[in-house]
């Protein structure tokens, strides 16, 4: 499924987000990068309708996100927050089961089928053995994977991840990005992710969006758009791009 | 939590908890100032079906069982279940294991509403209506003050203090205007009591409590999702405004129905859900129905104790406070970011 953004605006105190036109294609991983305060998270929160969006600015396969019911939207688009902070320590499986909420009427409980879907999602992130563990007993890297598994249980075609690799060690960072890439390539999902690590973004993304001060500065395939002038414009410091082993490395 | 029980023992315990209310109910029928032996109790219970049994019964056995003990136990059962289910539901809704209808001041709102009705509209007008209106009013104040804050736990507890104080002040005002006769009844009822149980009171409150409890039990799994942050619940596909409103109406409804007949019985809604979580974990699919069963049993037992401990009856609300407050202090000290 593809996502179309058209004349999206959102204002909050002194900050204004303004995206004129963007398209995210299915089976692609797109990373959204930019300095702190560029509006990446605000943009994701508009996409997921956590923040109110105006009619006619966001479309999934031609359907307006702004007028969808919550459950309809959740079946098309799943959001993976940076962190989860409930006070109740649910087991990992119970936690992932919550991804089925959009398919269940208010007065019902998950069926055997829902439990199977949750377990499958957990197996997909290779944490199947932790099903009965309490969520907060896991390491922060494992928790991120469980959050992704919950989004997978939503069975949506679009996955939106808000800085899924922040505060993670290089091993877990790689693991998460490999997984995101796999979801786009093998499961044909439209994957949107905000990232701070530019090298990783260049390595894993099919497309990149550079944002600054609430606006999109450049978007496209990394090979087509990435150059030193763009980096300086976005980040306001000099960076060099060094090709090595068929890849581009960014040195500050 | 350390020393978690293994699954089989947990399951056994679960089954036991669901049968406990029936067991306690039947055994409690034997307790009271007039001693009725098991044989006579069974005969009395069977007498509506076999009228010939009535002749061999001791004097007053029928009245004691059917007009005194059964309504009182039914009230204890329903109020205990109501307060526990509303406590567990509010804890999920506010994402805070330290709140319940009593701590948030909703019971005080309901008590004020019921008193207002009893003093100014008389005993014949059902106090549940006014109790419900003011329970909702209390809930609205809690939501308005405690909504946006950096430390929601403390903010919510403080909001509860404020709301309770506000309605206590209004209640004092009513007591000031009430006749000495009404005042005495009000005073005893406010302490939390099951003695007023009559079929007339039950006829209004019992169906309300049963319906509210049933709806909240039906929402038991949804309560897990509602206990996530609002952002998460929303992106998981929940219409949080609609579903929260339903939980609020139901908890206020059963709190009002319970308070209108039994006065303020505090702390049950805090103690019971915690005990259940310690036994079976935090999944509301178990916590909510089990809180109903354990809360029902707890209040019937507490009432048995308070009416047989001395030659006079101690209000059961005093008893639950004496147990609940030390319990709350322990919880508050243990209070941390993650629960269980």
C-alpha cells in the first residue's frame, strides 16, 4: 500500500510542519532524517493520526486517513513508539495480543486465532521463547523487538517506527534495521522510520527524506540525493562523504 | 515479582476464587444472633418448593433467613463485587494501581448525592439517581484537574483528596440542615453499613450493580489496551473517548448504586484487585472477574466479622478502613514505575 501526503500542515506554538507532497511506496523502506526539532516525530504523529490531521492531506491507497475510524486506520497502519511506559507488567504475549484490538469488538476477548497471530509475530522477531516473560524483564533491545512484534500482530501493510534504534548498542541497532528491511523486502510492507544515524540510514533505506524546520528539504533514493552540500544545508556542519567498499560513509 | 506461583497452582486458585462467593454465602447463612442449625437452614431454604416443611421449622426461621440474612448477604456480595470491579477498572483506566473510587472521591460524590436525596426528597425516592449524578460530577472534576500533569500518580491522589474534601464539606452542610432524626440515620449509614438491606433497596440497586459489573467484565480484555498510554491505545485502533466514557459511566454507576444503599465502604476497591494481581498477574481478563468474586466474598466475610464480634454491630466500613489503610501505606512505599 502506498501513502500519499499532500499539503499537510500542523502548527504547535512556534513550530509549523508543512509537507507539500510526498509519496511512500510499498515494499520500500523510507527513512526520515534531520536534526533535532526538524519535525520528524510530529510528522509521524500526523501520519498515525495521534495528532489531528485535516481532511484531504493524508491518503492510504487513495483513502483519506483524516476521516477513518481508529480501528480501520489501525488495520492499515501500525505505529511503533520509541518506548512503552505502562505501569502494569503484562507478559510479552499478552502485550503483543493488544495488537489485535482493531479486529476485536469492544465486548470480546482474543480468540485462539489471535493468540496464534501474536505468537507468530513474536517468532518473527525471534523472541518466541519469551512469550510468558513479563515485558519489563526484557532488555531495552528486546523490548523494541516486542513493540515491533505488536505492530506486526496488527497485520497492517504500513509500519511507522519512531527512532527504533535510539539508545541501542550497534548489534541491536543492526538487528532492528535488518528486520525493518526484511519487512519491506519480504513482506512487501511500506516501512517508514525516523533515524539519527545517517550511515545506517544510507545503508538500509530504499528512499530517504531530509527534513529541517518542519519542511522537507530533499527526498528520493539515497544515491540520487545524497551529497555534501545537502548535508551541510540540513545539519549546518561540514560533513564528508567517503565511498568505501561500494558504500557511502559520512564523516563529521 | 519474585516467587511467582507456577501455572497449575494459579489455575487451581482461580477456580477456587470463582466458587468462593457461593461457599461464603451458604456458610454465612448460619451466622447470626439467632442460632439456626444446618438442618433447619436446609429445610428453610427448601420450604418455598416444599411448603409442608414450614410446619417443622423453629419460630421466625423463615423471616430471619429470607428477610434478614439473604438480603443482607446479597447486598454484601453485590457491593463487594461492585467496589472491587470499579477499583480494578479505574486502575486500568487511569493507568495507576493506587486509585479506586474511594481514593478519587467518587464515593464521596455518590454519598453526597444520596444524602441530598434522602434528606430533601425522603426515603421513598430512590437515592441512586442523585448518587449517580454526583458520582459523575466527582469523576468530571478528577478528570479536569488530574489530566495534564508531570507526575500523574501524585497529582491524581491529590485530586482525590480535593474532591473528597469538597464533597465532605457539602455533606456537612446537609447534616447541618437535616433534622436530628435524619441526622442519626445519615451518620450511621455514612460509616458504611449493610444493615439497611431490605428487598426494597435491593430491588433498585441490585440490577444496577449487576448490569454495571457485567459490562465491565465484558470489557475485561479491552481494559488491558486502555491501560496503555492514550497514544498507544489510539494507534492500536481504539476509540478511546467512547470506550473511556463507557468505563467511567459504569464505574460511577455501580459506585453510586453501592453507596446509595451501603454508605461509604472504602478501600475494598484497592485491596481486592491488588490481592488478585499478586495471585494471577496483571492481565485484566483475570483481574476483573476475579476481583468481583474475591470482593464479594471479602465483604460478606467482613460483615460476618463486624456483626458477630461484639454484642452490637460495628459498621463494616470502619473495619475495611482499618484493614485498608495499612495496606495502602505498604503499597505506597513499594510504589515504583512497574507494577508486579
